[in-house]
């Protein structure tokens, strides 16, 4: 076993590195806070009380464990390995995002913080953050690109109903990465009382680690559920990758199971080429530094960050979590991609065969699962992370299919 | 450290004066006017120039400098072009120290060694990399050291007694005290607190201490200049460029910026300083 493999469990290292990726690239003003957060997280992680409180909320408020469901008709459709869905779309608020938000808000309260901020693209993380803020009675400000506010009106209204302030971001291109810039600016301005709940495995160390840990409940449950149903480990796991939180949550508990193949699926948008009309940071980007860490990024020669594109707003981010960059670099995980059209087709197929409308994000994983199932063949099995439900996407899908909704 | 920078601080010390460090963004609003602006700065009284290079995602900057970056990018600005602009400026001015300021990724893409060599060649004396804190800066620091370029480190209101020594340990050129928790140009400085912080830092280092991020007007510039070795002003100058652009009169930008620089330079240079402060550590 190469050395890299042995150290998996212990990453990131004390500098927040996954190999050459990760780190803490933030303004000096934030460095003491980032160190504080790390200390507080280590303490919380070691606390049985914290764990018990989080588990109770995951059970009674989120509805965990989420089921592992055998997608029998989809399996038959492809005629290969058995396909299981990890049903994160059944969580409260309809996606995996809440697993992380709960963990972070409990941590925030432990640290005595009294105000929560978050960034959001599609609005899913914003809704999940607004939800936990309502539950625990903390004021919540969600930064959202003005362009995204226009594209995602239902989620904007949801956040407002939950009592959050949605602050439009007009700087830059007015989408997710600019919302993240603005959240970082707010944090640097309100360091005393504010906790920044980052929505994916991005940001400076320790965020990629703690978001991964809070999302790993997905993989831990799925691993045990699969063993219970099949009496063995799955042969592959697969998930869509935006920033990469639902994917790493599923993958991480399987990293040391070398027999389990790991597949991430990035958004290929209108195709991965030099027009950069995609969001596949690993498939079509290069390493660089953005939002606190070193990772794969969509960028030009001068290191300017490019906007990218995906039909799914939740995958429309020019970077990817540093641990994915690392798993790619050592070959432990394989990163595939799916185009807008492939995701749309998979969205419909899943609805028609399984009676489940998946989130467009999750539909990217669904678009590749057939290839993997056929490649593995009968007698094998795959777990796919169904990270969210598709209700939020019906307007986008209708639009793409040329249907007008009233 | 760069000799030009050391010489400038030594000369200022001999005159018991504080320095005005003037920040502008390279290629804002376009390369030609930007060169004129750069050339006007020393004449108007700027002692040191901080030359920003553009980045799409300037997470520590307020609206003024964000927009300056966008104007620069729109005009074709880049790190390479910034160095070309500096080289042109150096054709006529070999005395004014120039500190480059920007974000990590353009430097990462050029590569640390190539960047250091190119910056030296262009005539840079220092670098402020906003999102490369001490925990991450050793490879860059080594590359810059090879070329005698100072890596300027920052202290902030969140820097406590335990962290300050870590910041000072690898600092060179000067120490940049970020006087407000916030982004550039947004909050106004509280001169009293900033003065206290400067004195605290000066007790711990022999390096000059500059104060920036919240200084916009002559009054606060003067108050800071009474105790600090340098006062950094940026957004107030960049706003003059924005006004000229908005009024469709970019040809006026150099003159308008120069006017503002003179106002602040006079305040900084006229600050009453006691000789004792200069030798506080002697
Ligand atoms: C349902 C769903 N899946 C996936 C994602 C992508 O994020 P990540 O890659 O962090 O899981 C999002 C983001 O909004 C989402 O809403």
C-alpha cells in the first residue's frame, strides 16, 4: 500500500493540507478566527455531549437515518450492477445540506457566536442555514448573487419566510463565488460576534474538514445499511460534485475500503472545452488558490477566476473541495462529468422509472451511474448519493424542455 | 530588504517625517492613463507607491477597490501587464519604492520563482499578498528573498500578543497595520486605537510601521502620521479615478488624483512628531 493511502484517515495534516491542496489562504484579520474555530471544533469533536446533541437533532429534526433504497427498475434498465440510492433528498429541507448546517450552528453556539452568515447559489444551503437559524433563534444573513436571486425566486422566498435576511450581491458576476466573497467580507468586518456557515467543503482549514465530518454521516449510514442488505461492501460509490460536500460525505467512510471504487461526477455544462461553459474544476481546471484553499479552479492564464456554467445552480462553482483535488491526484477517486443535456435526461428517467424527481445536481451522478453499473456488471452493487429532491428545479427543467409553467 | 525601500525610510527618519504610501490599481482606468497617474504620485508628494494588480475575487477589498480591479481587468489588466507598467514607470523614476499588492492566485499561476524574478526585473521593492498569511508564505518568502524583495506582513486589530511575534518573525520591509476589522475603504479609522496599536507594534520591532485600510481624510492621516512611520491611503485616490470615469473625463484622472495626494501628503508630512517616538526602541 503506498504511503498516501495509509495517511488518508489523518488528513488534513495540522496545516490543513491534503497533500499539496487545502491550507488557510485568508486575510490576516481572519487568521486568529480560523485558529479559534479549529480549536473549538477539536473540542466539540471530542465531546460526547456535542455528539449526542447533534445526533438527536439529526434523528428527530432531520429525519435520519435516511434510507438506502434499491432502485430496482433503474437497475433493470441498465442491466448491470445493482443500484442503491442513499436517500438524502428525504431529509428535512430536501437535501444533504442540513447535516452540515446543524453541525455548524451547534458549534457556533458553543463558541458563543450570536449572528450567522452564509453564502448560497441555488438557495439550498441558504434555506438549510435559514432553517437551523430559525430553530435556534439566531439572526441569519444569507449572501446571494443578484443573478441567482432572479433565477431562484422560490428559495429566496423560503429563506425570507424562515426569517433570514437575503442580501443581494452585485459585485463581480453576481453569482455564487461573489456571494462567497461577500460573506468573507462580512466575516472580516464582524469578527466579534459572527459565525460563517460555509455550505460546502471549501474555504480555509478547518472548514473542508469539519464540513466533511458533518456530512460523513451519509457514508457511515450507507456503509452499514449496505452491509446489512447485501452482506458485503458495495463495489462502487458515486455522487455529484459541486464544491463536493455530499460526495465527500459519502466517500470518506469508504476511503480505506480499497475494493470500493469511488466516482465523483462534475458538471460538464455545454461541454468541457476552452469556452469554459462548464463547472468541472477537476476535469477542465488547474490548481490555484481561491476562497481560502489551494485546489483545482476554472481560471485563465493570469489566474483570474472564470464563471463557468451548469444547468444546475448548485454545481455552478469554479472550484472544488481540496480533498477531492487530493483524491484525484493520488488516483483514489475518479472524476467523471455529465453535460446539462445528460443530466436533464437522467432527471426524467429517474422520475419515470423510480417515481423520484432528483435534484438536477444529483441527476449528474444519475447520468453516469449506468456506465458504472454496466462496467461492473451483474452481481455487483453501487451506492449513488441522491443528494436532493428536484421540486426546486421544475422551473429550470420546464424551461429546458420548452414547456411553460403558469 | 530592497535598498530603495530601506533608503527611503532612512531618509524619512532623518527628516523625522512619516511617509505617505499611495495605493492605485494598475491599468485603472487604462494602461496609458494609469502610467500618467503613477508618474504624478511622487510629484504630488507620495513617498512610496503601492501598486495593485487585479484579481476577479478580491475578498479583502471594499467596493472602491473592487471596482478599480474590474476596470483594470476590462482594460486588459493582469499581473504581467502590471509588471510591464511598473517597468515603464521605472524608466523615469528609479527612486520611489513600489510595493506590489494583490491576491495569491495570479502569483501562483506565474510561479513563485518566476514572479520574484519578473518583479525584480520590473523594479518592484516589495509585495503584499493579502490572502497569503504567515502560515502559508514560506515558499514565497524564500523566492522573494533571493531577489531582495520584501514580503510585507500585516497585523490587525485581531492580532493578539501571542500572534504578533509570529507575524514579526518573518516580516521584512515594514509592518502593515490594518487599522480596522473590515475591507479596504469601508470603515473609518479610529485614530486613537490605531495609534495605540502602532506603539504596541513598535515596541516589538525595529521595522517601520505603516497604517492603512481606513484612512481617507487629512485629519486622520495627520493623527496617524504623528506616531506611525507611514500612512497608506488607497480608496480615496481610487475614488477620484472612478469619478473621472463616471464623468467621462478619464483624461482628468491623473490631475485629480494628484490633487488628492497632495492634500494627504501635506497632512502626513506636516504631522507633529516628537524625536522621542523615533527612538522609542533605541
Ligand atoms: C441537492 C444538491 N446536491 C449537490 C449540491 C452540490 O454541493 P456539494 O457538491 O457541496 O454537495 C447542491 C448544492 O446546492 C445541492 O443542492
